[in-house]
C-alpha cells in the first residue's frame, strides 16, 4: 500500500488533472451551472469505468490498491501526456509502462552537433539494437571508421565479435567482449519482441564461437563506466575511460563518451585529430 505522503500526492495530482479539463474536451454536454472547475468526480469515474465511491476515495488519499489497468483508463480519461502518465503510475506504486519504440531510430541535429563539440574525445550514439547511429570524427579515428563500414556492420556487437581488426586493437578483448555480451543480454529482455535484435543474437551465435559459448551462461549487466586500452596503429597505446548516457525521451538511444586517462593519451588524441 502507498505511504501517506505518496497517497496525498496522488490525490492532489488527480484533482488538478481533473480540474483542467472541460466537459466539451471529453465529449460531455455543457451545462450552464457548474460549481466545480473542470470535470466532476462522478464524470471522471463514469468515463474511466470505475465506481464513483472508489474514485472519491482515491482522490481523498485513502489506502486502496490501484491496478495498472485502472491507471491506464484514468490516464486516457484525464488526457495525460506520456510524462504525466508515468508520474501517475509511480505515485500509485506501479512501474510505468514502456514507451513505444519507433521502427526507425533517428539522431537529432542537436545531438550530432553535441558529438562534434566533444572534439578530440571519441563519442557515438547507439540504438536499441546496438547499431551505431551517429559518431564524431574522433570516434572514427580511434575506435573504427564507421563511415566506411557497410551499414549492417555498423553495429557495436558485430564490431566486437566479428571484426578481426577491432579485436586486435583492444588489449583486453575477452574482458570487454564478455561485459558487452552481458549488457546485450540485459537489453534483449527489454526488447524481446524486436525481431531484428533477435536475429542479431542468432547471427552472432553463428559467426562468433566465443559468443556462442558465452551466451548460454545468462550473464546480465547494465551499462557501466569503465576503462579501455587500445593499440592504435598510428599512435600506439591509448588508455581511455568511458561512460554511457541515456538520452531522455528517446527509448533505446544511448551516448557513449570516451575521455583520456592521462596527458600522454590526450596528446596522442590531439595528434590523431590534427591530421
């Protein structure tokens, strides 16, 4: 059951959302005399398909259970935005529903510009299937030349598990590959109905003996900060720390940013990007 403060917040939130709607907005006839601003409680209850007494208790902050199905009906009735709907679920002690994922993933011009503004620090943005959707020049010089890779191969998992040139570049390839596989396992449960992601996993099991051997272990890991050491063919060893950032409002999109761990690596990045 909800704590007192949270129940009070839920009750207040429902009252304010109800007050901002007019009867006409929800298809109800307009009446001349209305003492209540917006909709009445009984009108909300009727439109949402719940009992008037039960809904009144909810707005009074009573200790009652609210199912996800009822929350969905209330969100629809009160014309809540996606952010408001998620807020409603959290106040009611329920996990917000996952936002629908678009068939095609896009990176905005602002995010592309942000990548470029990182200068000598490699950075890229991946989608829910680990496709590299955008990158800066430093990433193409340090990690892989994404522009020349075939579209299908422009994928972090394919790069790590099937690209021999990249494999030779990473000092601790096995450790890095196992961490990424565990992260893929975690993301695969979020997008279990994505046929292209399922096909990617099946493909990697065929193309990579290591992937085929490790996948059945069911290791799971979230994306974490870390350190990566690379053998660069032009400037030698690069030691970089990296972090991953979720891009708000775009399900599945994440930005990965690399920073030099030493002045020596920083100088080498400057040399590469100056060419």
